[in-house]
């Protein structure tokens, strides 16, 4: 029909190109959408607190001095969208995927050491309060503080978040924390409680609201740019991983529950004990394939590492894997960025975007079940006795009994330097200025408790 006629359905290349373009995006993370990432290595010290680390855990990535484990790290903001400024007041995600010889281990944390809530059922409400208003699509201080004013355990987080600690200057100069309480299990099946902490070897740097606004006026991708350019120049950032260790007991001598993620374990009683050093030394080859599609989960553990009864951790463990199946697909673990370096054989089959079979060498491919006498998969032998905690109780619905919602929040406020306290107060005043009086009054009551 000539060079001015319509395109035809036979133009397959056009249809294919447009069809693929229409499907380039996957659902955005509901939290931690804005992120940056890098590859690196973790080098173990082989000891903890001057003792062989095998005393506490049989996890192989820790047990030999100088052992190196590949890692991928994703830093992020939490509440805002994928192209939001990196200068906004928000916790920062600090998630590390260790590609160990026993499979992957994900340490999924934040830059701040505590969280807003201790009950996972409140998590959707927390995030709803921090997301834009469902009517006019704008984040408001009234909604944020309406939730906080009725959630007094959040005050410890407020003492961090509304100070300069709520705006890290960049990803290289911020701390990381596992936030929740985990367990280490040794070769005898004995367990201790642990908390994880990352300390930047580049020092710590935070921003006041005014400093953040000045940066945002020129560059709202500053943290991603800073990380990428420093690694490209060979200025590789490092973080030392430390743990706090506590016996696996109820600890009635403490004025808080060790499993409460709104609390910090005091360092004078439970010192930070270094166990290794992480170095980030390679930028991603493709943002979408690696940083966007990487999928973390608190349930991704290896032998020698375990859960505690931290209620928030238990809720996270379901949510993370569930959201990855929705966001990336049921076979997200087959993607190169998520797949373990060690070959894994399972009987999981099919599903959207399956592109290989998790079979063992020599396995009868007709057998996708177990047990079997026809050369199917056999369960991997245990590397040590299971940790089997005992409970002498009955199942009840109860709130935590050592809430102490204000003690550590007050301690944190007093530990801030004068300029940090001033910044915290000014930031809260600004955020509350348009809030309803009932919300303002409740926040004043909490702050003077």
C-alpha cells in the first residue's frame, strides 16, 4: 500500500518489540522499592570474642580464618517509590545475600538497630500509615504520627528516625543491623541468641534536614551515584560484621524481652564481637537483572544459623518469600542473582518461567518425588544434631509482658549530641504541624512520658 500506508500484521519484528516493551516492568516492591546494589566478598575471622567460633555455630562460612564467601548487597529506602529521592527521611534497607558452600544465607536488615513494631500483624498498618494518603496520594505527617501516637513501642524508632540518623549521607557511610534476634547452633545442637551489626569502615555520616534538601535540589540519586562511582574508582567500601551473643533464656534480670525488636541489647552487657569483614568490589552489570530482581528472605538460612521466637521475625519470614513469588515469579530462585553457587537438587517442578530442572547428577528424571527406590533424590544428611528447644507452656494469645516502651527511647534521646537533639525536635515539630490536635496531644504525651 505504499510508503504512506498502514503497518501490517505481518510486521512481526514490530509486534515482538512492542509486546516485549509493554512487559518490561514487574510489580514494584511494596517497601524498599528504591535501591542500589553491588557484589563483593565476606572474609571470616574464624573467631568470636577471642574464642573459636565453632563453640557457638557450625555455620561453615564463619569457621575458618580467611575464608571468603561471595556476597551481593542491596541498599534501599523503605517507604517511597522506585524513583524517589534518596535524601528523604526513611529507614534504609541493608540486605546481604551470602553465596555459601552450603547454599545461600540472607541477612535482611536496616541501617537502624530497632523497628517501629514488635507484632507482625501491625506491619501492613505501619506501611499504610507511611505511604501516601489513599484519597489524594500524598504522604502526610498526620497519618504517620496518628499511627505512632497509638503505638508507643515505636518511640525508640522515632528517637532515631527523626534525628539526623534518619537520613544517612550515603550508603557507604551507614551502619547495618539484622534488627531481629536470631540463633546460632553449634555441632552439639546447642543454641545461643545473636544479633548482627555492620560497622562501616568509612565512618558514619548523617544529614540534617537542611543538608538533605540542598543535595536533593541538585541530585536525588546521590547515594546510588556515590556507591557506583566509588566502586568504579577502586575505592571499595568495607563493613565489619559483629555479633552480640546472649544465652537462650528468658533473662528476667533485663527490663526488656531479648526477642523484642524495638529494643537494643546494651553493649556493656552484650559487647559487639567482630566475626568478619565485607568488601564491595564490583558494580552490577545490569540494574534490572540484579538489583531489581534480587530476592531476599529472612527464611533463607544455612546449617548452624536458625530463627528465634522473635514474633516480628516469624512474620517477616512468611512475607518475604511470598512477596518474591508475586513480584518476580514462582521460580525466582532460578534467576542467576538468586541461585546458590552450590548446586541444589529438589523435587520442585514447573511453574511460570521454569528454565531448568533442579536434578542431581545421575538422578532418574522420571522420579520427581521421594521416597523412592528408583534412583530418586535422597534427603541430605544432617551436619549435626538438630536444635530442639523445649517449651513447658500452652498456646495463648498474649502481649509481651516487659514492654518498657520509653526507657531506651529516652536513653537514645539523651545520647544524641546537642545538635542532633535540636534537629530531632525541629523535625518532629515540622512533621506534626499540620496534624490534628488529638494527634499532636498524644505525641506530646508520649514524648513527656
